[in-house]
């Protein structure tokens, strides 16, 4: 049974209701020695509690799309791409070879062929990194204009969109609804068409690499900053440079980090409740080879204070009431360090938290701002 979707939630709901009923019915009917009766009743109570906890976890995961499969929960996300002939997507180069930089895995059915010119199209792809030697998946949204005859030769700007950790591409598509938000801004003539490349920031999941080139480890920064734009631009009608990046939480840190360190490829970034300092915890492990200098170089506040400011444009959003290491205080600390030629636009909500509700308010303005910086005209 799939981890995401109603079937699992319905099954666990039935268990969460039926187990307490069964416990009530069986409580006085348990027979045997005293120890047997006690153990049986304890197991019944534990079963009821486990069913309730699993139901809550399934509902939360289904809402946030934090884990997309059972293998991810087990810490071994599936890494083998699907087989078979990939469907055509109007690509610039053939994607049929297993050696292709971008390989189309499937069409999730987000829109029918008759809707491509009005709603756009979503395809799931696997990207092979030439420089990093990493391989990761992405969900790519192609705007309606991509399929319109009058714009058959148009080269589009693109945006790498990141979730938080653990996050998932499905969360960006189905919970955050990035394509729908951009379509709404396009209808209001506030933004133009952009290709969205939606990814989780942990390309080597379950390890959280924080978009870092780890010494003797995964080169995650190289993968996102160089491999992904190069591969996507060879396979779709997309620019090779002049990209944008956007994300929330860990994804916000990654977006700003990629722009600051690779402004030649990604000169504009949006951070929604992002943080700006280097992080080390159980999910990251040692990302810097015990080198204080490497830690500094991955700390965006340290870089802004001690190194020449990069020529990038940033959109930073937070809320006044947001607490914690990725809250308002950390945002203010970073903003106080920004200097030319770095330019920053801020959006501060009067109230909100580290949640989808706040980010949904910030997404539209963030996409509008990105479109203006990337010259994404209607």
C-alpha cells in the first residue's frame, strides 16, 4: 500500500476506531492466569495507542508529503529509475539513452494533453550529474507557453524549487502547489512563464547535506548549482544560465547559498523562512571534515561579514512572530550584514510561523519578484 494517499489513512482510521472497541469488548472476557490477563490487557492498550499515533503520523505526512515511500522511512530511498521508453516532452535533445543527463521517468498525470497549452505539464525526471557524479530525481513543470505553437522556439527561464528537510517533490507539487501559484500570478500579469524544477534539498537522502560539497563525500552544491542547470538546459528549452532558486526552511538556505556561491549561474534567490548559518545535527553529520574554515565558508552570515559580497539579488521572507534558529532574529542578523553589490528585498509578515500557511502567503510575491529578476515576461 502506498505511503501517501487516502487508502492508508482510511485503513488506519478503521484500526484506530476498531481497536478501542475491541479492547472494551474483550477487557472482561480475557481468561487465564492473572499474569496472562495483565499482559493481554497491556498489549490491547498499547495496540490502541500505536494505532492512534500511526493515524496522526499518516495524516501529517499525507498533508506535508514529508516522506513519499516506505523505503524513505526505512532510510533507504529507492534509487533505481523506471525502465522503458520515456514519453516525449518536446525536449531539445533525445532522452531515450540510459546515459542521458536527464531521463524522463513518468508523467504523473497532473494534466491531460489537451490541457498542456492552458495548464502546462508535469514530468518526473532523473538527473545524472556530470561533475558531482550524483543522481537525483526532480519534478519538472513546463508552463503552457512551452507547448504553444507561437512560442515553439522560445528559451525559458528556469527556477530550482526546494522544499525543507526531509521534504519531497510531491509536497512541492501537491501541498505547496507551486505550478498553481505561478499560473495564478501569470493570469494576473504579475509574472511570466518559468520552468519549475522541483527537488528535495537532500539529494543523498536520508542524509541532509545542506547543499554542501562534503570533503570526500557527496558534492551536493556542485550537483544543484552546476549539474542540474546544465542537464535541464540540454534537455528542455531552458536557459543554461540566469536561473533562479527558491525554497522554504532548509530549501531557503540552499537557494540563497547556491546563488551566493554560484551567481554566474543563479543570480537571484528567494528564501521563505530560510536560515543563514551553518547547521550540524544528527541528520547532517560532519559536513566540513572537522575544518573550521569550511564551516565558515558554508555559513552565509560569516561569508557576508568576511568575504566580498556577491552580485546577487535576494528575496527574504519571514514573520515577526517566528522563533527558533530559522526565525525572525536570524533573518534580521543576516539582513544587517548585506551590502552592495548584493541586493535584498524583504517581506515580513506581522504574524505567522514556520508552516505552509505562512509560506503560501509569501509564494506569490516571491514568484513575482523572481520573474522580474529573470526577465520572465508574459
